[in-house]
C-alpha cells in the first residue's frame, strides 16, 4: 500500500503532495507545485509520474487537476537570479514552501518527492521516488512540469535563438552552442557550470 493510502486510512486529511521541476536546467525558474486530491476523486487513479507521460497526456491531466472540484493546487516560481543568490537546493525548498502556502487549504501532512523536507507549518514526510508511488506527489509533478514548460515556451519568443521551447533550458548540446554564440540572456543561471 502506498504511504498516502495508508495515511488516509488512518484518518489523516488533508494530505498534499509536493514536487518541483527545473533543478537541472541552465536557464529559467525552479517551479514547485503542491496538490491535494480528495480521497474519493477519480483523478487519483489517473495521475502518474510526469516523466512517464507524453506532453499531450500531461497537459490533459493538468487541465483536469486545475479545474476539478475536490482538487486544490498551489504553485510557486523561484527565478534564475534568486537561484544564483541562494543556490538551487535552497531555491527549490523555498518554492515548495511557497507552493504549500498557495494551496488555499491547509494540509495536515505534506508528502514531498525526494529526501529533503522543506520548512512547512504542517508535518512533512520526504518520499524517495514519491512521484512514482504517491498520487498527490504525481499530481504535483505534473503541475510543476506543465507550468514550467509553458513558461519556457513563452521565454523562447522573448529570447529567440536559444531553443527554450525545445530543451526547456536543460543542458543540451544545442543549448551550450547557443550560449557560446549568443551569450547569456536574463533568465540564465549564471552560477551554473557552462553558463557564467
């Protein structure tokens, strides 16, 4: 039994899942999402780790998550200059804390993907590979990924030539070549190797 199901069966509610997208890229923000899904909601059965879904399926589930009764979603961005100031781990933890605050519903427990817990006002449990086992974390991984991808696609029109719509800021050969030929733009993370 997944940890979330076990906690729900013990009467713990609301439980939120928390995940982030964008720790590894050379450009753009880190985005965190927090999601609470009602225990009886059918979306609990369809959410999966965002990395295992096609972009079309991710978008479809994202739209259902943000528009469904019985689902609460919080999102937070921490931008590239803040990442440079505080480092990527602290930026990710800050985004997670803010995403939980943005929920509009106070969870009693937060299940967080990974092995480090952000500072939260509720009980917090890190779950390694939680995006693969816990429905609310899987939902959060989908929201964070879709929100960040959409942002990077918008940045591609603002800063053309880097290929942000394709690689979303991740360290690809084409991205390094673009940095070499164009220099860096305002959304690049100057503290990351290969950028500054």
